[in-house]
C-alpha cells in the first residue's frame, strides 16, 4: 500500500472494550448483510455478462483492491 494514502479502514484488535457489545455485534451483522447483498449483485451481473456494469463500478472497488488486507 502507498504510504502516502490512508487505508479505507484499519483492523483494530481490542479485547478490553466490552461496552455496547450487543450494539457492536449488530453492526457486524449489518456489514455482513450488506456484503452478501453486494456479492449477489456482482454474481447476477457476471451471470448475464454485463461488462458495461463491471466497468462502471470499477472505481468503487479501487480502494479495496489497493488494500494489503485482501488477496490479490
């Protein structure tokens, strides 16, 4: 990753913050739901061969692709 750029998110390991655990778990559930819905959209567009859609959303995935946290 380019050191001059800020990562879109960071992994923070915190075992001591127990306040609001239930609320935080709801956040994780929400994130997972959003990701599942996004994956369904990507798969649908791939199945119909929508290259125009893939090109149109390419910039939305740039930060994720640049992140060292994901497989390349």
